[in-house]
C-alpha cells in the first residue's frame, strides 16, 4: 500500500478541519442578535481561568443570551465550590453595549475563604513495603494546607491505584472520601486502600496477529511470565509494539478477572495495517540570522523481506537564506541536502535486541550569527555510517544502544577561497547510549522524568581525533494543575581530547583553545586543522533547543577562526577586531532550562522559560560567574505534525558575566534583535 500521508496523520487533519468548520458555525450569530465582543472575569484566585472559560457558553464571538449568562454564573459558582471555595458568589457586574449589535460582559467572582485540607489518611496502606508506601504518598497532590479540590481528590485516588499497580499490586483499589466542614473551613481526606496480593505477570496472549513474526512481537513486548507486575511496563510494551509501525492499533491490558490469583495474564490485541508508506513533508526553521526551508520525501517498508525488518529511505533537499538582519550584506541562498538510508533487523541476537545500520550523506553550510562583509561561507559534504544494536532491559524503562560510527567530512566553499589547513576530517568511534524514560508521554510530557548518558571513545584505532566524550542529561516534569506543567532540563558535556602540546601528531587536537597557542607557536594551517576538528567534536551552546537568549552556538569561547577569517580585515594582529571573532567550541559544557507550560486550549499554549549555560576552554572546568542567563516566553500552536514553536529570549543584564555590563573579550559579542539583547527562534516540537 502506498500512502502520501500517514493514515493517522490524515485522520487528524480531517478532524481538525471538521472542528474548524464546527467552531466557525458556532461563532456565527443569527441576524438581529447581539454578539459578545469580550468576557472579562475578575476576582479569580485559582489560577485556572482558562479551564473556567472552557466550561461556560458565554464567550467572545458568540450570541449574547441573558438566560445563558445566568446559567454560566451558576456554572462558575459550582466551579469554585468544587475547588474548595464554598462561599463563592458570582454576578454579572455589567453588560456594556458597544452598539446595538455588540456587547461586552463583565463577571465578578467573590471566592471567599477556601476550605483547606487539615488531614490526609490512608487506611490500609501501612502493611505494604516501605518503598511502595513512599511512592504512593508521593503521588498525592492534595496536601495539608492546600485548598480542597474535589477533582483532585478523585485524581489522587486514581493516581494511588496506578502507583500501587506499578509496584506489583495489580488489583489495588482506592475509595476516596472527604469530610468537609464549611463552618470551620476544613476538610479531612481519606483514601481507603485495598491493595490485594503482590502479583507477577502471567501468560501473555497476542490476538489479531496474522501476517507478522510472532517472535518479534513478543520480543518487543518484553513481558515475561514471572516478572513483577507493573502497569507502567504494560504501557511501555504497548509503545514498543506500536513503534513497529505495522499496526493501526495496539492494546496491552491486564486481565483482572481473578483477584485471588498472584499471576496476572496479559492480553495483547493488535490490528494489522499496511507495511509500506510514502512520506512527503516540509520543514521551516528561522532565527535572528537565517531561515531554512526544506522538503522531505521518503519511503519505508516495515516488513522488508518478512520478519518485520524495516528499510527506510529519506531525501530532504533545502535552502538556507543567510545572513538575515545584517545591514549592507546581500542574502545568500545556500543549497543543502540530507539523505538517510536505515535498515533494522529485529531479534538479531535474542527476541529483545534490534540491530540496525544507518547511512547518511549530507551537504550543509556552517552558520554563524555575526556574519560580516568579506566573510567566507564554508560548507561540508558529510558521510556518516553507524552499525549497532539496541535493547531494553527489564521493565524499568532502561534501554541501551551500542554502535560503531564512521564520520567523514569534506570541506568546500559556498563563498570565498578555501584556506590552508581546511581538509577532510575522519572520525571513528564506538558509542554507548543509556537512557531511562519515566515520562507519561514522550511527545508532550506532563509528569515523570527522562535520563540519558552518551559516551564516545574516538580514535581508538584510526582517525583524526582521539578523545573521550561524555554527555549526561536529565529532564523532569511535574503537573501544577489541569493546564500547567513545569519542566526542567539539565545537561553536562565533558570532552577529554588527546592534546598535542609541543609534539603535534595525527589524532590530537584542542591546543588552539588555550592562550599559549594563540601566539605563533602553531602555524596557521595547524591552527585551522585543530579548529576544524573542534567544530565537530567540541561543545557549543545557544539556539532554539539550548539557551534561547542567544543565536545558534553564540555561548562560549570566541576567537579568530582560521577558516572563516574575513578577507577584507586583518585578523592576525595582537588584538583583532570583534568582526574576526567566531565561536570556537569548548571542552566543558553545562546547560539548564526551567519552563512553565500553560495550555490555553487543545490547539494553543504559551510557555515562560529561564535558560542558563556556559562553555569553557578547559576540560572539567565549570564557571559560576558566566551564567549567560536568559528569560523569555513563547507560543505553541499544536498541529497534526507537532507543536509549532515561537520563542523570544531576553538576555538579563549583569547576569551574562555576573556583575558586569558586558562579556569580556574572548567570550563573543551576542547579536541584537530589534536593537535589543534578544534572540528569536521558530521551529517544530518542544524545546525539550
């Protein structure tokens, strides 16, 4: 079967179109009726105004109806009482007529004093293992001192059941009850726990499988009789099977018909779908200094030669418009290309291990934010090959990926003459990636955590770079309400290159970063070669998924980059002008981001973020005095292909270099956006 679009994607698009038509019809007012231009709600103290507005019918662009408004006032009152504000009153303060056909409604809410939680009891939980009890208690959002919220009471009870089921108690049930005293403004909560026996996974039965290799599907499930039962493990198993891409639906459910039994059977129901697909898509990215547009075309077979082998081919031609926002410089159109061929072999050593081979050929420019007249524009033709295997371990969510990688980059010039020392760079390295995914949703997480550590050892046998490269990362997410999510991301990068010192040899690099090598002890071609290797092995910070107060790669060491030295400026002097400085990369990186995500509707949301990062010239060298702190906000528009992201980050004065108005020489001069210390980013998908 050939498809121009993924069938699920097509369905989402149709739903979105139908929803748009429905909304258009809903907002069309009959002739002779007044139209509401705005609804102002004053006095809200819950922080859930967006949720409140979704529950009322009086809204902007709808017909004004006094009886509907009266019902909405009662709905708002019930909304507050459900959240512990039992004395809440609402009234329509004013209905202002803008003209004969348009009105503006003002609603005043007087919440009063909320009923607060004074005690939380969990009878029936004390006999369980201490770790289980601790995990269960940690799931409760309603805590002593908080306003009582009926919906959270029920959500907490279900969360308790899930926590117990994730820790082996498949038959756990929780009955919730609240004893509310309106006069005392207090609420005592009780979650009565019936845990049932500790359970293990029983027989695993697969239904609906006709054409595909049953052994491969069992391997992807990774659910083995006798293993500790976990509802989370069942969901991970469902995702792994769905990721095969050959099923239109996948259900993995526990059969809970016999609560007296310790062994819980698992029923897997799949619906087979097509195994071939053609993909067509587009990509658009933009920031303060460049715009990239590309078209993607691809084909894949998810059952290549049988056995659920996967073969995919992708070609993405595109262009980059660069530089943007630089006065007196014409914009160059730089063609680029991405191609990828990937093959996956399930059950290569055992049912749970998947082998893969991947080949990429890419052509792209090297982009910097501070382009000046006379600068070269270099590009690379890149060949990347990887051969490896990945395997999940146990039911904890841990996955390991081991591969051997070959990377060759061949330089060429988009603009200017190729400088001496700019040559082919060949890097070979094994890589081990370990990750642990505890998120509730890998696409739009609202709770949970994700951890990863990537380790590379380059130049063991051959190659132009010898080093050890470590990159651990952590992401944490927590719900703050029905529409609020707090996310945190932190990462560290450590690079240990084989240094040349006074005896340069093939494979060593990194000396061009040190102040000692800034003199003439290294000839220019050697410096260029050293810097070119750093371009691919060093760490950089700044950009749409990094520090959003900066353009791409702006954070960190700057200096004269041999292969990008302007042709009309002398950059060989002792103190070269700022136009000569470019990001050099570094040997140590740290980044942290804190982001508050607010869902406004099913289609849109906003975020508020704080980003901070630093890159240094030395190994394992962390600086607190250079936080490069940026704060800002962004807008998210949900589409069938992911969230479209607009972010604007502002660099906080005196917190780039603590206490100083500007960064010192050697740290770069960040670009301005609209004359302000800001950076703009546009892309697809969340920042993390």
